[in-house]
């Protein structure tokens, strides 16, 4: 290797520049992607085919035979659905792809939310027959909320009734992006053999064993392919200024210019590239991988990560101070695994890191590259990586691990509110402590689970996002520990909401029991909070202060707000959390010696609880939006059953073939046992999906 030593320092500068270039090139070749879909759209099969094609596995895993890599948990294989997000890593065309296969069932939407927090891009998988389904729409909106760019893969084109154009139309109508189909199917349904690549105007076909072949566009599709390519060019030119300039100059777009424009539109969210295939038949996976590399962003293409308080920003630099977010915690035979997304810096085995949530330092004992339930040890990981580590004992989901000399705390993922609760007890009293420890450990791994003890009965309760969520949690405890649990009937998690408040409520807290006393005097107004326009229901607490003249110092005002939040954990109607409350602090008094943060926080907590008892509240119950697909001849029966469950039918429309689809809002309490009832009323042919739809006033209890 030749070096230049004149002028002085050039060698060092050249080496440093080369290191920066190597670091940048390494990050640019990383793709952190998630696979998103409605349950049964085929995303796990897509993931398995990706692993096989990239040489990560040497045998195709199948959901129906329980041989998948990412659905490795016994419950996932028994039920045939993805329950826990699984991370895998593979390489394609010189790029490292960190892939997370996410659950598709609504009860595990919180797992999807935590994964989206750390992903740079996503592949949304749609069923070519069903198009956009309810959970497809939910995960799409989640990705949109986090600003995650997406490409779409229309799967199962070999099925009877498969229609790429109809699927693209449903994406446009229900998700509202600009879907840009870059494939034209070759053959239909069982005769589907490949696609025409409209960007490069070539045919891609696959034999029965999945062997790919490239060739010219078939003669019978040449005219249609040319017309679709022209439409694609015109649409892209309308959406992308650089493409428009070239289109106006040359009256066409070259494949390179079209690819550049599609990349820009994908990364800004201006459009969504739509590809087609059949994962089960091994058709369309190679172009999907090519599209993920070409269109979806690397960590360098994403905005810098920002501290929760907005005071710092950090760019993806392996030589910068360490910044990593824990997005998943699991127990494994090798030890407690903490899954990290590294945003900046380099993490090395044996390093000491700061847990920004607790202020404690932790030692990284091992760093693991993850292949679902299999791990490969490495001595370091750099910015842009997704890895698991062993060592941190107190890290939770949402914890920031960082350089002790350069602390930063990132915003943690927000867990969804639990809507269903069950009482859980050990069948044998000797297992009570063992069950309590197992449930506590479970809530560490899954923050959307809530563990509590009923203060009146002493019963231990577990709350989650649905019946299946809780059923899976209890079964996991049984399988992991051998403890048999008795589970009570599910109950919905109610809320209490303010209907009519009080004005000028006064509360004085004065306590003197030797030594320094406590004194706080507050005056406040209590009213129902107004929902934010376009942002859904009102928050649990809206707090403002109109106190002037320093009658309540600023630090005490903050203590009053904290005390109000404390008070809303239990309402007067039944001890349920209170929501939709607006508190305005209007006046107060302090004592020169006995006033403190604690005194004002206590006054606010006790005062607001007393004010709530004087106000008027009502109970709210959780709602679900239910989408039911039933045979036409069972539609009347199903509608009658929904009406008996206090449902509000929103729409009824024709389904595929001789089926109908019903969309309705139904109280969650009325959905317990609905799956069995629907099967019996439709001879096993009816299916339904749900998603959370907020809260509504609960009916008055029967007298």
C-alpha cells in the first residue's frame, strides 16, 4: 500500500478520511426492515422465503408444518400465527438486511408498535384476494405514525380470485397513498408463473421448483406492458420534480431515472411501490429483495435521533457517543436478552454503558447477532445495527443505553391501554409465589400486560389487549414454569369520565406531627377536557395554571400537576382510571416553612379526589371495530346476533364470491365467546377480525 508522508500529517488525515468513508459505506449497506400484514396474509412465509433465498437457511420453513424459523415459539407453531416479533439477519446483493417478522393479530399490535419504533423501512404484505384487511390498515397507520417508509407486496396471486388491480385499488381507497404497481402478472390464479418488471420491461418467471428465469416480455402482454409502463412514467413525473424535468426533456424515463424517482418517492412517503408474487410458490421474492435494497432507506437516510426533551440530536456515526434503544426484552436459555437498535456509536463486548432510565451503569457481557431463537456471538456492533445483548439486569423496553460520559434519553415507545382483565391464581397454594414471580417477569417482557392486586379481595389480576393476548400470556407461564393457573372470567377495563365539573374548589392540606409540617392551599376549577381536533379522544388530564403574583411558586405548580395525575388512577364510581379531565389551578397559599413539593402534590391528589366525588361522572367501556366475513345466506342471522350484542353496524358490502362483509362497532364486553358463536351460526364458514375503537358511555347497571 502506498502512502504519502509529505506534507506532514497527510497520512493521518488520509487514514481518517478512509475510515469515515468505510464507516459510511458500511451503514449505507444496512436495511432495518419489518414485515407487516394482517393475520394470514402470508408475511411469515415471505420471511421464510427470504431467509432461504439469501442462504440463511437451507430448507424452506412452512407455517402449516410448524418448521418456520421466525415462528419458533411452541404456541406460534400450535396456533399457526405469529405472536412474538422475531429478528433475523441476512445478506442480499452486498447489503445486510436486519428483518423483523411482526405479529398480524390485533391482540399483539403493541409488539408491532415497539418494533416500528426502531425500523427504517417496512414491507407491507397484502392478500391478492382480500386486498386491504382491517389489521393491514392498522399496521399501515402505525408505520405512518412513525414515519416508516413502506413498499407493498401483493401476495398469493396463485389463489382463485386473486386480482392485482383490485388489491392496488383497495390500497388506494383505504390507505390513501399513491400506489405505483411496478409488476404485471404473467398468468392468473393457478396459472400464475411470474411478472413483467415494468421498470426494466423484462419478464421474470419461476419454474415449479422456484428457479428464476429472465427473458423478454411475452408477445401477448407486450402492448399492455408498454401502456402500463407509460402510465407509470406519467404518474411518477407528476409526483417527482426531477423525473418531471427528464420526462419533459426526453418524453420518457430511463430505468435508472425511474428507479431514482421511485426511491425518492418511497423515502418521502410520496408514493408506495407495489410488487406482486406468491411466496408459497416461491415466486416474486427476488424482485422484492431487490426493491427493498433499491427503494427503502438505510440508517443514513433517516432523520437524526432526538432526545426525549428535544435538547440533543445524534446522527448515525459509529465513532460518535453510544446511543441505543431497548425495544424488546426476553428470557432465553443463554440469559436475559435485551434487544437493541444502535443509533450512534459502537458497542463492544465488556463495555460499561449507562441506563438513562435508572442512572445505573451496566456491563455488556455478550453481544449476539440474532437469527430468531438462534444466536451468533460477536465482539462489537455499530450504529445502524440491531442486536441482542446479555448483561443489563434492569433494562426495560424503552430504556436508552448510552455512553456514560455523553448521556441521552430517547423517547420510549408508548404501550397501548389494556382493555380486558382476568383474575389469575395458582391452582396449588404452594405455587403462589412462583406464579407471582413468573407474571412479574412476563410484564417486563411485554409492557402492554398489566399486573395488579385487587385491594379488596387480594386477587391478582392480569390485564391485556384482548382474550387471546391474555390466553397466550397464561399459557406461556404454564409452559415455562409448570405452574397450573386458574383464570377467572374476562372483564373489560372500564374508565370513568367527567360529565360535569366544579368551579372554585378549595382544598387545604395542613399536617403537623413534630418537626417540619406540611402546608398547601389550592383553589382549582374542574371541567371535562375537550378533545384535540383530529387527535381522537381527550387526554386523561389537561392541566393549566392561571395563578399570578407568585402565590404558588412554579415548582409547586408542577407538584400540583403530578398530584392530579396521581388522583386519576382511581375514580369514585368504581376505582377505575379517570380520563378526560381538565384542571385549572386558579389560586393558592404557601407557608414560609411548611410548604414543599410533597405538600402540594399531596394536596392536589387528595383535593382532586374529593372534587371528583362532588362532580358528575359516568362509566366508559371499550369498543372494538369488528369486520365480519360471512356467507350470504347467513348474513341476516349474523346481523341479528350483532344487534343483540349492542353493535352499531357501520357498513355492509359484498365480499369475494358469495360472501358479505359487515363492519360494526361492538362493546368489547359483548365479544367474549363470539368466535364460537359465529362458527356455529355460519357452519364454520364465518371469520372476523377486530381492532380497538376507543371508548363510549357504558349502559347503566340493571337495578
